[in-house]
C-alpha cells in the first residue's frame, strides 16, 4: 500500500487540517501518517488560538516517520513560523522526499491570518523550491506573485510568475472570487485549466486541505500531476455534493468523504 505524510496543524472540529488530511488520504487509498506543526483551536466559524510545537519536536516526528515508513508523498499545510519551516525543509532535503505538495496556508477561509509575516520569506526560500506542486488560493497567490488577481488571465500570469520563480508546478485555485470552481495548473512552462462543478454548498471549511491531500495521495499512487488534480477535484466535488448535516444549531459542515463513491470503494478494497 502506498503511503503519504501530512505535516500540518490540527482542527478539533475535524473538517480541516490534520484530521481532514487523514480522512482524505485514507479515502483516496493510501496509508496516512502525520507530523503536527501546531495545536489549533478552531471550528467551522474561525480560529480561536494556535499553540505551535517546538521545532525540535517537529523534527523528531518527521524522523520517526521516514525512518520506519518512508512516505511516497508529503503534503504540507499550516506552518506558521520560520523555525518550523526551516526544520521541515531541512528534513525533506535530508530524506530526499518525493511528491511534495505544499498548500501555502496563509489565510483561513474565515479571514484569520495563519502565518507570521517573517515566516513568508522562509517559506519562499526554503520550502517552495522543494515542492512538486503548490496549491495557493487567490489571496495567497497574490502575496507570492505580487500581482493583483481579478480575472482568469490574471490567474494565469500569477501562476506563471510563482512557478518560474520557485521552480515548481502551481495549481492556482479560482474560488468564488474569480471563476467559481475552475483552477489553473502551471507546470513546466505550460498551463492547463481544470473546470469544476459549482456545488451550492455553503460549507467550504477544509476544502483546501482536502484538495491538496487528495493530490498528494494520487501522486503517491503513481498518477501524473494533471491526472492527480482531476481525480482530486472529482473527489472534492463528491464530498461537497454529499451535503452531510453534522451541525447543531449552525447548519451542516463539510465532511470530507463519500462512502458510496469510487474512492470509498477503492479504499475499502
């Protein structure tokens, strides 16, 4: 069985972060492992508090995984400080990690800032050049590229600038602010649009974590990047279509798997 490691923060509500990554990787048919960067008190309404782990302890977590069960892919989510970013980058270089997917989590869907300003330079210098692909949303791509993004053409320009600057592929997620569920992949000098279905579901907490984790799982299984993106978008669309009502008083929240679909059957097999 193929394996994948998620390096990210937690979410007690289960919709995002490490908890969402575990569910997503499992449902996409790989053995999921974790290294926790921070304990995050959050739910579908926002982030309340963040307690980071010590860099040395994060290094120990990464070491025990690679020394025992080397991952076929690595997904990196929320990393809020320079010390943690530097540890991750050094360990990934040391172990020659493959299929690194970086979700440069800088701003939560709720608008909460999740990364310190001084950590951005370290992220750009140390971590992004190690990535097979990064998966920024519009605000994150604007920060990384220095460009304002208002149109699909702006998305293409920003993805090219980021990809060329850091030597990695870029999946720029359109989101509702530009073109609903359509994402643009820039890889090796070429661009491809992935058109998605707009699902009328207000519960989008954790969709970014889910997409990047699914991409990592599919890369771990040997699919190329465009195929991994398409399979992951299909998986996420199925999760949004499920519309599972798990809330009490505040309405439903997104639960990141569909037991009746293709990926559920694959994981079960």
